[in-house]
C-alpha cells in the first residue's frame, strides 16, 4: 500500500489531473490523501502531518502540479521492495526534463519512524530543500536509491512557463528564505535526521 500525499492550494484543475494520473496507473493499492492548504500552512507542514497519520508501507509526497506515468508507482514500489524489503529507505523518482534526483521521493514507513513524530521534512522550510535535505540524510546512511525508470511530469515553471500560476508566485516569495535556511544549515553542518536542531 502507498499513501500519496497531495497538498493543494487554488489548483482544482491541476489537482484533478494529478489524481487522474494516479487512478489511471497500473498500481492499484494506493490511497490518495488530499491536504487542502486553506490557511497557507505550506506544504511541508501538511506533509509532515500526513507522514504522522500514514499506515501504508510507503508514502509519496507530491505537489499538485505533478502527473505520474502509468507504471511509476508499480516500478517505484518494486524498487523499494528490492532495495529495502523492510521499508527502511527512500526511492528517488525521475522528474521528466529536470536534473533533480531528490525532488520526488517514495519514503518507506520504517524510514519515517527514524524521525520524531515521523516528521521527516525539516520544519524550517516553507516549500524548498526539505526533500533535498531528507534525501541527503538517506544517502549518508546508505538508504537512498534513485530509480530513473519511475517517471513523473512536474509542471515546474522553469520548464513550463505557460503553466505558471498564483501558487507558484506565492511560493517564490519564500524562496529566498528557504535558500538562506539551506545555506545556514549547511554552514553549521546540520542535517535533519542526523540531528533535529533547527
């Protein structure tokens, strides 16, 4: 079983396409959890809440502007079972057109248990770098595998400027803050998972 967590804010059409891509996929043991961001809590906080409540073997946190290829979940789950049969690991999923191996992550349930209250995303971030920091920690403990056969399309504004919307604009307001937090944490040698200092 996979729980797919989808925070969403003012993107009804994109959310519908995202959910449709999951439902049309070949993997059928999936629970879709839509997390409406009604108070602008930011997706990372909502995803941490989703991790805490999940009872699935694996959790896939994604944004609502992502669509999965038909066999993505089947392939990613198979990769998880092959490399981490106890679900104590992370599988990186390929984003078509983006050179980012850590932006879409299938996270094993036992790996989530490494974090207080299963809060796998460092709560200091609003929307960027928490997935990168989590994958960096997983790599440091030899619990990360990248699976380029599991593919999603992420309608990122750098690749799809015509898909840019209000939610992207709002997120950009916090980009500098997230970059500064990332740089500060790197300079101090902090890594979420190794320690839980903010």
